[in-house]
């Protein structure tokens, strides 16, 4: 956490009672937020930021506006979101556009940080938190001149808090040897690779495909290995759980799809999966994950701060 952290908001803390919910004006106030971040960045002397814990909208949207197509990332990143992963370095200009996306609640969110030198966290209700390794009186004055209220605080309420810190296994040679042995024994496995929360990618791991899939994984990706899809799709659909679960299936074109579901949506799910080549259920009671790990940085160190799901 940088030594100096500021809460930046359009609301006067002396008169606002936190009894409403506001969105970005897509105009002068939003521009003031971005100009404030740029001012803090200049005074700190940074030109780049790192993306931390990126995510896109999932089943629930808490904003007043529905998420937009592409989660607001269209034009910033390619459709496969390459470059939008934990630890990815971006120019400050791209970081400002991500702040805009988060203020508008377009569907994407992340922490923007640079080691302990600088941070930008966007919270609910148009509250933004900026941290710097140095005091920034010029930036504070500029933000206030833009009509924003700036208050020094001890730390950002959106600072990451580690969970399950005892489970930090790297996806190293030993991990892939273990996975390869299981793939040889079973013929194929299912790999869940999550570089962006709510946007996992699934791969069927055969012994021959394992090296190719491994080389495609971005640093800091969360990996979960599951038993392979079942070709008996009827049996899978005939035994759907009542609680929350994830259905994964391979369609006739060979694409692997996934859908989070619960007992209220069984009929819709059966219609979606009808005709699939193979299917399975994960994240449900009685479904055992075979292994999990995190892709390390190129130097072999695990720096991702992901917390594994408690039910995984």
C-alpha cells in the first residue's frame, strides 16, 4: 500500500448522507475523475500501471445500467481479452480508459497498481481511491479545482485481502507431470483456466495436447483440473443438482461452453445443452477437483493474489 492514499469523490462529505446511488455523468464530472488520476500519476512520476485481479460482469450486475457488450473493453483489448490479465502492464492512458469503464460500470473491473508506488481503485457510488508513494499536493489542488472532493485516508477500502494463502501451488514442472500422468491414465481431462474472473476458458487435455495448451496460458492464470466431459449427455442432464453449479459442454462444432445455473433454470439449461457432444457438471457437491495451481511469472514466482473458491 502506498504511503499516501486519498478518497476522491464528486460528493461533498459535509453534506452527503450516503442515501442515494449515482452513476457517471459520461461528461464533465467523469472527465474530472480522469484528469485527477492523470495529475496524481504525473506528480508520482509514473507512466505505466499493472492490472490486478481483473473481472467482467457475471450473473449479477450491481450497477444502475446493464453491462454493455464487450464489458467496456472493446477497442482497449482484443476480443479474447489478451493483455487483460493479472500483472499485465499497460500505459497510463489505457489505465485512464479502464477507470472510465469502471466509473460507468460497463461490466469490467480491476485494481490498477504499480508495486507500492501507485494505485487507483474504483468503488461503488462514484468513489475513487488514489494512492502514491509521495504526497501529491499539486494533484490534490488540481482535483479540487476540478470540483472534486479529496480526503486523505489511511488505506484504500479496496485493498486486496488474501484468502487461502496456504494454497499457492505454482503450475510448475511437477504440476504438469502430475496432470500429464492423469491424462495418460484417463485419456483426457478438463482444464479450467481463469485469467479474468467470470470469463474462464476450458480446454480438453489429452496427452498430445497438453504442451500446446500449457504454452497458451497467460501468467498468473488460475488453473483447475477436472475429470473429462462425459459423452453420455443424457445422463448428465438427467441428474442436475438443485443448488448452484456450473455446466460445461462441447457443442457439435467442437466449442466448449459453460453456464452457471441453479435449480430454477434446469429446463433452459437442458435446451441449451441438447445436442452437445459431451458435458459435465463442476462446482457442485460430490464433484471432485483433481488439481489446482496458479501459473507463475516468467521468473517462477507466484505473484497472483487469487483466492481459490472454497467449494473447489
